[in-house]
């Protein structure tokens, strides 16, 4: 991982390791060091001497009402604020503790005791109450971003099994992403109580099963309404649970979608060093190398929609950076005919990728008195009128001098 491999795993009880061993073995095979604790263990702590002990946090404790030790909701939010990552899974009995963590991340779970139901797409092993839903990974139900959900071809994918609680994303939250959602026939309700007009508040494509948050500091949080989605039972069934959970965890723990920039340069065409200040109408070349972490190493990042802005309060120039196969992005433009203090800005925001924000300040001066053109073409009418006036005066002088 680009941010470390030390993981704290909080469980309802440590015996749960056996039921989710395949998922945990996936993480171990990818080089993670897993530290298993009961969520109520009195020795729990995220920090020691002001330093974080873990890079990532997995919370598989949907029924725990209070964490043990020094771990609580504020400490987990501080953990996220410091750029660390959290994977949270719940079920229909999700506690107020897990609800509060999810709520702080822009996610609202449905009422306790409700399940995601779909009478047209239920799992084969759960015909009686239809609480196990089989979700095909189509464009309607799954986020089509390979950096998050993997690059497996659609024709090779199998349905994903889900048994748990639905959630929604708070309105107006632009940082959350719905990864997996229900069909038009999916709804959330308590299968053991009669359905009333007011008992179903989440239905159709608004029924979100798995979602993610990428915070402004690039910390990542993934919330699943089904802890069983990660279980050995679902992994060994004819489903795509093992593949999808592996891909989501790679993104959550920053094995994917992490960008970095270096070798940022700008200079006049024909030069190699940036001047102390540019002059209006100068031709400038701007370049920067952008790389992406692929899980093992940094490789050149390829995209056609990285933009450069040359701004002074408002953008005076906005242009696309042209990529090369080496990850070198370049753009050439003419400095506007307005002097002042400008900024070179690259703000790249793309679903699934970390935010890339670059800013360089540079002054632009006007022409010096000896740098203007000797004759300005647009002033030709004025030149002509002056010359014609002089010729007229000369002709009048000759006429008055040599005529009686």
C-alpha cells in the first residue's frame, strides 16, 4: 500500500476470524500485517506517544455498542482526518456506534431490523424470506470505475451476494460514491413485519448496498451494509464476492488510485530555467510528471483530461495538458496581455483517484519602454494623417513663396 501495511481489525469476537478467513488471507497475501482484537478489548488504542500505530482500520463489529480502551468515535474520526483509511461493515442489527461513524462520513443506515429485499433477484439459498439478494454487476447496479471495482470484463463477472441493511448518502454530499446499489425492484424493509405505506423509505436504485467516501485529505472510507458479503460462505458460492471485495479493499487501502506529481517546470520557449518574472505576450511551456501507484510501484499515469489554469483571481488561460507515455504532461500557451501576479494551477479531481492539487505563483510584468514595436500597424491611419499634413504644409509654403 502507498500509505503502509499495518491494519487494526476490530471484531465482535475474535472467533469471527474463522468465518472471514478467506478475506483476511487475501490481505495477508498482499503484504498486510493484521492485528485482530475484540472491539471491546480494554487495551485498544490507535496511538502511542502521539504516533498512530496503524495505517488502516477494519471494523467488523456491527453489534458492539461501545469500543474498549481508548478507541471511540472521535478517535476514529481523528484517524480519518489524519489521512488513514477505514473499512466498515454492518448488518441488519447495526449498532448506534457504527451508525454514528457512518453518519459522520455522510452515510445513513436504514432502521434496525430492516433488510435489503428483492423478490425477483433473491439468492438461491434464501428462497423463504428473500433477504439474500443476488446483484449482477451491470452499469445500473455497480459503479463502472476499474480503479475501484476492478478491470474484469463484464462477461466474466458473476452476481454478488448481499445480505444486510441498506443505506443512503446524505443529500448534497459530493465526496461519497455509491459502489453497489439495488435494482428497480429492490427495497428495504423488515421481512418479519407487515409492510405498511410508511415502512419502506428506501427503494429502487436509491437502495445503496456499498458506498465509499474519499475525503478532501484523500483518506478513504468504505461502508458495506453486509458483513456476510466478506464471509467464507459467500466467497465459496458461485458469486463474485471474493473478487469484488478484493478490488474494493485495494482501493480503500490505497493500493490503487493514488497520484503524485514531481519535476514541475515552467519556462519560456527556447529556455530551460524559469525567469524571475514573465512578460506579457511571452510563450510559456509548462510541464509536470504525474505517476500512479499500481499496488507495487509508481508507473506513468495516463489521462486526457488533466487541465492547467493560469489564473489571477479568475483563469485567464485554461488548457489541457498533453500526456506522453512517460507520464510527462506539457502545455504551451501565450501569457495574457494583462500584467500582475498569476498562479499556475493543476486541480485534478476524478472518481476513484486521489486529488492532485498543484500551485505555483509567478509575476508577469508589462513591456519596458524599449520593448514596444517601433511602428504599430494599427496606427497606420494616424501615421498617414501626420505625413499628409506635413506634405500639405510644405506645398502651401512653396505655393506662397514662389507665387506673386
